[in-house]
C-alpha cells in the first residue's frame, strides 16, 4: 500500500524526468489515473512543495469543542445527574432547555466523563474491577507493585453465559428489590421480565415485598401480554412451599393456586443465577429510576405506581436491549376476570345456621337473595381486588350478604319506630330454609349495585 510520502516522491521524480517511458512506469507505480497524474505534475511545477500541503492545515474546525464545554458537562453530571448512567445522561442533557447541548454524542460524553474518573452505573463488572485496580495501583507504593499476567486477570472475570430460551413468553422471571426513595422511605419494587426477549413486562411498588405486590405487578402482564408457561422465582414463601400439592385445590399458597389455575409452572431456586435477567434488570433500573421519578415530580408511592407504566415503556424503548430473533410467541391471550382471579382466597366451613365467619363477621352464602342450604360444607371465600366478597363452590360463584343478628328477629312495628324505610323492610323467605320463620333482612343497596357489575 502506497503512502502519501511515496506518492510525493513519485510526483517529484516525474516532474524532473523528460523520458516518456519513465513517466509511464511512474504512472503505473502511483496507482492513479492518467489525467490525475499529469495534473499533479503540472501543479507541482507551478507552486512547488506547497502542492503537497493540505488546504485546511491551519484552519480550525467550525464545530471544535472547547475545554470549557467539557468541564461544564462534567460539572452538570456531577451536580445534577450523578445517579444516571451515561446514555440516560446524554438524553436528559439534550432535552434540558437550560443548556445548548443538542449536538453531543454518546462517545463524546463517554470520553469526557471517563477522563474525569466517572463510572457509569451500567458499567460491566470487568470495567469496574479494572477501574478499582487502577485506583489501587495509584495509591500503592512503587516498591509493592507486582505485575500480574493476562491469564490471572482473565480468571478473575470468568462468568459462564447462560443461553436464552427461543420462545417469547415461554419463561418469565419474577423478583423484587428494595429502592430508597428518601431517607425515611424504602420501597419494594416487584417486577416481571421475559427471558427470551428481555422485555420488561410489569412493575409495581409496595412498602414491603408482599404477595399483593406480585399480584399487582402481574396484572399488566396478563392484561397486555397474556399467560405464559414457566415462572422462575426464588424460594420465597410467596411462590414455594415444602408441601407437595397433588392438585391446585390442595395448595396453601395464594400465588401457587393462581398460577396453577392459569396453567403456569412455578420453578424456584435459591441461586440468583437461576433468574439472571431480572437480577441484571435491577441494576439497570436503580441507576435510571431515581432521575425518572425526579423528572415526573413523584412525592409518594401511589404517584410512583401511576407513572410506572410510562417507566416500563421508557425502559423497553431506550434502556433495555431487546432481543428480536426469537422464533415463536408462547404468550396466550387471557380473557378471565382479574378482579376474581387475583383475589385473596380462603377456605371456610358453612355452619349449621348456614353462615360462614370471615374476618370476625358472619355472612350468608346466597344464590342472588336466597341462602344456600349447605350446612357443614367447605366453601371457598374470595376477597376480590375491589374489596367485594364472593363464594365459590365447584364452578359456580355466589354472593355473600352480611348477617345482621340485631335486625333478624325484629318485628316490622319495631323497625318502623326506628325509622327503617319500607323498601328496606325484612321479607319472609318462602322456601324450606331454616330461616323461613325469621325476618331475613336483605338490603337492596347491598346487593343490587353489585349484581349489575358481576353476573355469574
């Protein structure tokens, strides 16, 4: 390969030569066209060595960045965006109307901040270890410095990569992490991530890591994507129990009961490497969410949960590297009622008086307004997400109406004196129920509005 110096020597030799055959040989050596070769000889004869000097040699670049700009960018990062990673800082800096830095690139930001010994929150473990070792070598006396081989340095960073699954929606990972919102408040962030595509599916804040928090984070997953096949979790009691259940009805765990009814297989392990995607996601989120919450002026946990869908969209569009090469989609459309599916379930036994006790209150299990005559039968009580209570027996749902012991045996005269409206008066039961001889009270306001929303 010919360099500029070789080309210059050829042009000088050709300008001094008068032999046409020698010039043809020099033309071949130069590798250029005939017109370019003879034009170069002509201009060299006219202006001499100045022909080889580039026209922009002494000109300054129109967009050359100054040292003061680099110092200001470093100061902005240190004072305002220290919790950001470099790429998020670049986006916020471009969008900040106080500064005129729409022209900055990621490489420019990276070089400036790295020269000032700033480390990105998303830096690889290898980079963090290298920076720590450089800092250690700077502070260590020269007499103690011992060179280490490349093999020894490589052994420190050994990490076996785990291949992704090839089906989107086949494996979903779930976990929770704690994030400090302020000096007084620490919140638990529950999340789900698709293992194949790396897409964040749902997030939810709670004051502690709870089953309810996982249910609330699962709602957008079922609503926007559907059900999946496998859920990988840790061995928290929310997901795992030492008891081996033979059927979904035998499960003592709320989440396990819901998962089995949805066709989701729960796999649990104590090793964090069993669910590496969600573990890596927490590091990404913690260096991004602080600035995001500040930008949206979040002041409490309820406001934080309202902006979390927007934050999930931001993660999937700008931060998380999504894998697009999955072959099939295993998500199945979910058409059930989330209000019931994700409700709290418990087993009760119907007493001889046809009532069940739930949270120190007694209720009748009714088919619309008629109590079921099912004494000593086990029945499932479901506290829906909206707070309503319903009973489940087999594949049927029944309403629950609170037992009013004081008004049950009062006469209509006493009720009229107490100011009870005629439409709220007790009605006699006309079937063979054990309560047929009593004033069985059903207030229309307690069940009419509920049945408009729920028809089973």
